[in-house]
C-alpha cells in the first residue's frame, strides 16, 4: 500500500478485508459494534497505528498465510485491526515511494512502440554523437587539457553489409565508467539535458543551442534494428577505455574495461550495432549515405561514411592473337604491347554532409543563384522557383525558414485535395524531423508552398516524429502563413506580369479554396484574386482594379457565375448593366461562386449576384414601378396561374432590355450555375437539391413585343390555347437562357418545332406556287363546277 487511507474509510476497508480473506461468514451485526468502537476509542489511536500498519503489512506481503480464524478470535477479544490510522490532530508525515518499472517491458515499449519508422535510429545516434562533440568543444574552452589528443572533430560511419554490422565513431567527450552507468544504464535520463541544466545553473555560462538531445531515449533506438549493441568509449578525463554491452529484450547489461590494443581509441565513442536478420539491409553503404543525407545533412560536424570507390587504369593484356603469332614467325615486325582499361576498386572515407544550411546564414550574403540551387537540390526540382523568402522570427517563438513558390503545380494536381504533400521539411537544431504534416504548419490551400523550417524548441513527441499541437505551433503557423502571403503579394506587384499570370494559372484555385477555409486571412487573400469581367473578357483583373473602375454612385460589386466567359457575356442578366456601363465579374471556375460568397465583401463593397431576385441597380423609380404593376399586375397573375408551382412568383423586371423574360433564383437559394454543379456531384442529396432550387422568380420585360402581345391576349381571351402555349414556351426558353437545365428537353424541342412550323409555313414560297401545289389534287372538281354556271341556266330560258 503506497498511501495511507483516511480514518473515514477505516470501517469500509476493514469490512472489505474481512470478506476478502475469509471473513465472509461473519454477520453484519458482529461487525457493526466493532466499527463503532473504531470511531469512539480515540485513546487507542496511537497504539493502533503501529499494530494496524504491522498487521496490514502481513496481509499485503503474504496473503497465502492469512488465517481467518485468528481474525475472528481477536475480533471477539476486542483487538483492533485497521488498514490505516484514525484521524488525528497531529498526523504523522506521509510516506513517499518511488515508482518502479519492469525494465524489459519498458525497453520493449521504447523499441517497438515509440518509433514508427526504423530508419530514424541513425538520426538519433548521429545526434548523440553531435552532442558529444559539442560538449567537448564547449568544455575545452575552460579545460584545454581535454583536447590533449590532437584528433579532429568528426563522425565516421562504417558498414559491413556481409556481416550486418554498423559502427558509428565520434571524437567527442566520451564517457567514464560511472557515466556509462548513469547515461546508458538509466533509461530516459538524458545526459544532454543534464549538461544543459548544469550550464543554466552556472553563472558564467550560457546555454549551447547546438545540443540536440532532450529525452534520454535516443540511444535505445539502436535496438530497433539491432540484436546486440556494443559501446566502446574513452573519456579524456579517464585513462581507461570502457565497453558497455547490451542486448535487445534484456533487462541487464555489462561494463568492462577494454584490453584489446587494436580496439583502443584516442578519445570519443564507438557504437557497434549487430543488426537483426531482417534489418541487415541497413548495413549497405549506399543506404547509410542516403539516410545521412536525408536526416543529418546539416549537422554542424563533418560526417564521413565508408564507401567503395574506383579509378580507371590501363593494364597489359597477356593473351596472344593469331596475328601476333604470325608476326613472331615472320620476325619482321616488332610485337606491340596490348592494354585494356579496368576499374580498380578500393574503400575510403567520403564526406557525406558537405552542404551548409543556408537558412543559418545572413540573407544579405546569400545570392539568388544559391537559393535556387538549394531549392532544386532539396526538392528535386529542375525549374527555378517563382519567388523565395528567407526570414528569421524572434520573440516568443524563434525559428528560421526559407519558403519557395514553385513555378508549376505538380502534374497530378491533387495537392488541393491532399494536404500531405511533403513540401515543408521540418528541422530541429539542423536535424531533419519530418515532412509529413496534416495542416499543422500550413493550411491546405497553401500546401503548394515549399520550404524548410528550423527551430530549437519545437514541441515534439518523444520519438521526435510528430509535431504536437500547442500555442507555439499555432504562433509559428500564423507567421509562416503571413510570410507566404507576403511572398505571393510580391509576385503580384512585380513588374513582370507574366510571373503572376503563371502563378495564378497553377495555384489560383488554392487561393480560392482559402476564401472558403480561412476567414481570418480574407484580407490577405482577396487582393490576390483574379477574374474576367464584362469589360475585360480576355485579361484577368484584380478586385482592386474593379473597385477603381466603379461608378461614383455604384455601391456593390456585381458578378455572374457561368460555365464559360462566352455564356456569361451573352446572359440576359447582363443587359441592363451593360447599358449602364456597370462592370460585372465573370465567375467561370466551379469554385469561384462559393469563394465569393464566403468573402461577402471587399473594401466595404458587398458582392451581389445579378442572377438573384431583388437586384438593386441604384435607379429605382417608385412611380414608374407602381404604374407598371397596375398595368401588368393581372397579366403577371395570369402567367403565374399557367406556370403553377414551376415558379414562386411572376414579377416585372428591372434588369432586362432586349430579352422578353428571365428566370432568376431566390435570394437565399442556389443560382443556376450552382444548381448545375450540385447536380453533377456523384454524392449529391436529391432532397436538398429540391429544397434549394424550389424558389424561382419569373421576371418579364413589359417593353418587349412578346409580353405586350400576351398582355393583349389576356385582356381579350385569357383562355386562348395559343396564348397559353406561348407562355409555356416562353418559360422553357427563359429556363435555358438563364442557365437552368429543362426537366424535359424532348418536350421543349417539340414545342420549338411546332412554333417553327407555324412561323415558316409559306415564308420562302411564291403565292402561285403555293396555290398550285395545294389545289392540284382538286382540279377535276373545279372544272365540274364551271360547267354548271347560273348564267348558262338563265340563257336557256
């Protein structure tokens, strides 16, 4: 029992203990007086503390020897058994215990559950070696004797692919025997963290930001791929070299003194990994080189790998050809020596991390060519980026970063759907951590931005693979997004307009998606948007240019959504606005309409869809509207009665000049363009489609001849079939011209053919030709009628 229970739980605890260990036969009326005596006998509190503790210790230590009969006997003799002491005004100090852990189980968790990718073992071990070199460099400032061995500061990795062995050697600070016990024998104790704490506590030393380790479990990542690990280390503070050896799934390790002269090292540490059978592929030199370049490319110390190299040379050929033999026989010509080119193989150390991180340099000292070269090499690109941004943020969150805008979108163009594009490479103290993020550093709509981010104090999980959500990450995200927008804005303001045209062609949809997903940055996104318009149907314009071209009395920004610029230019909704010289934005991309609806306004100018009802062009004449309603009000009711539920109402339009009618959407419903897009969705909901498209308003142009004729038909004969069929055809025509899809295209075609037949009959035929063709079958009847004439009958009289 690690903690004493309070006196109020004494009775319950004792009763449960009795029932558990053989006291189940005791009656509840026997336990009751005993419980009451516990609460009233305060004089025995001090004495019972010792007895209760001793008796409970017996219970917990050996339950098998517990005798319930003794308990029953002692209960009736008045002895008290308590699991804890009763409450007292001067309670004893609480006993403190330390947590214990099953070492083998803990090691199993670290090896098999902490890391998701085996290849990070090399990153962790190189980081430890880098820390050892940093510690030596720091301590040698005050203790020059530590550098008595004139050895370079470096890390060397040698792999034996035949035997599955990897050795990692550094010339750092090394470890003494006691440090081996403390650092490698104590799980989750970070020597680097302890070193940093000592520096922080020291008055005359500051922290060294180059030190990487912090959790104390990086070393054990070696067991991800190894059955056995041998650590041979020599500290400059000690004359002896010690060997630490441990095996996977073991709860113990050994430490011995190195006695083999061939294995002695002047200073530092050598790790030898004996790989598991399934992981021997890591021992290939090419694999080692690839992992070093991926994870530890920018470690501040040189990393050498043992690589096979070759050079060509000419060697003599000993074979004699038939011609040579003939020449020998003739003995007239001198024999020429024949050679061939061979490749001589040898092994040697090769510097692997030869690239310095340019984000640590002063931006003023880095040329554009260096930025572009770094971009191509890091992201395997062959084209130069459109723009780059190199910056350092200080204050609450400190990090360095270089961001790039690519010249072209990937060929698959699926970045807008999948945010995990591996375009942002995260480094912590120059060590690569991850490039697999799901919106932590950049939102989805900016996933096309590429770059590197390096920080010293990011909140990572213990495996250093996952960026944990925190306030620091949110602040970093805001600053990265802000810098990305500044970079894109710089492209838009560049003198070379082709750069932004290229950007918009590749990444314009991403920014429109940002209008939907990121309301906080609407003010940054809106100036970057580009659209065609009624006054610029060949060249894209910005919202700033639209606002500059607005009429003095224009209050809103007008737009129309269509499937193409041609459709938008010829829509009947545009007629009155074109007469007034009001510019209208053409939203021809499927995402445009939703993006503009989420923006709502720009520079205090509301976006207005000219295909929706209640359009206000700023020229309302109430008296004229009243007169029109009086004149055509009953005609509107007559048309509404004929159309029935197809429309919500019939109104007089203020947006038409040459078209007889138009079908507008409800103020809060889908437009014709949106309805078309929603119908095309494979997972669309039919019920919501019906609800959103239910309200349509049929607007008529009272100045058009067709509407005038229908008004006359209503006043003379409202039940005339031709007039009613004209209303049906007028509705269908408005349906198509307004951008909607007719429910029955075949029926619409039949109505058009019928009207064409009525309109075209005899249009291109002469009257004589028409009469002869019509009366020719009835010629005999005509001749017979001419014989019997009234004049001839009168003449016979």
